[in-house]
């Protein structure tokens, strides 16, 4: 099974279109619409992909439900992706290949802010009440324990958002770094090369796509509390640097297919 650790604002929506084109079906269970019945009814074909709900709560809640499906049903799943943490393999008997796209944490944070300015998004109401100020977004991220989201997701567990979220620290960072040894990373800015790798490695036939859910050009000409911003990405910056410089155990595959492509990590 391929397990896509979807870090917010790393081309996930676009990527899911490619995933859909290379699987028999792409299921999108919803936590408020009897996901157990939905999955048991629709998980009838091998090579099925599942896109978890986009909510920070609903994604891990749905994954908890998937985890409890019968082994016969689980074997039909070839791909799962969503905003969850590392660790689903711990209670899953089949082999899992973790993959993820990464981008510079500061750039990702600005893009995430823009996303939450859209009606219906997680922080939308709080931002609206604060005139969509960027610093209000940073404070809300801190309040909800969603700072250093890259570190938190890679440290796990997969349902970390549903648990008590303590302040990010060195121990969490080191756990994330250790887990990185089992994750294949792709640089977002080299999305096309990543798809070529997947075509070669996973036998995907159709890797055509159109860009979706792209944030408009982000105007950063607003008041920024740089100290607060840096605290929101302090550990992510260190982890991102480690991801870009360390050689992971699966990098040999990439060297074999593409030569020395350092942007495919």
C-alpha cells in the first residue's frame, strides 16, 4: 500500500487527480455519513485508492475506522492519503510505502494562511473576526497546537490531532527525523519529476494533471510578527533541512531511474 502523508498546501488536491487516474476507483468517505457502511459497500475492487476527508479531525477519525476493517477488505486498498500523521503501519500487517511532498516551511505557512481565509476552512471564522490579519492566523495556529505541522505529522502517531497536542520540542523533532528513514520525499517544486518516478516505480499509466486549489498570489505586504512566525516553523525548518540533506534508504531507486536528482529526496 502507498500511504500519502499529505502536508497541508503541498499540491495534494492536484496529486489526488493523478491518483484517481491510476486506480480502479478513488473513494472519499465522509465521517458524518456512515463511513463504515460506505467503505464496506464500495470497497469491492482491488487497487482501490482512498482520499481521507480534509478536516483535521475527520481525517484521523476516518483512518481509525479504516484500521478496524476486516483484513480481506483492507487488502483491496492500494493507496490512502490525507492530513494525518505517520504510524498507520503499526497496526497494519501489509507492507506500507510512505510518500510525501515537502516545500519550504515559511512558504507553506503563507499558503496555508491564504487557504484558511476561504469560507468554511478550519480557521475562517476566527480570521474573519480579526479582519483576516496574518498575526491572528499565527496565534490561532499556536493556540490549536498546529505549529510546526511538518514535524508533528512526521513524528506521529497517525491520529495525533485527536490527542492532546503538547508543545513541539526536540524530542518530537528527533522522532520525526527517525521516521523520515521510512518515508520517500519529493520536492514540491519538482512535481513533474516526482510523477515520472511514480510512473516508473508504481506502474502508473496516466500522470497528466491540471493544477487545482492553487492559492492566488500571496501578498505578504502585511504586518508580520517575525518572532511568532519563526516559532511556528522553528522545528519544521530544521526538519526540512534534514530531509533535503540526508540520504534515505530508498534514494537508490531514484538514482537508478533519474541519475543524481537531489530534488527527488
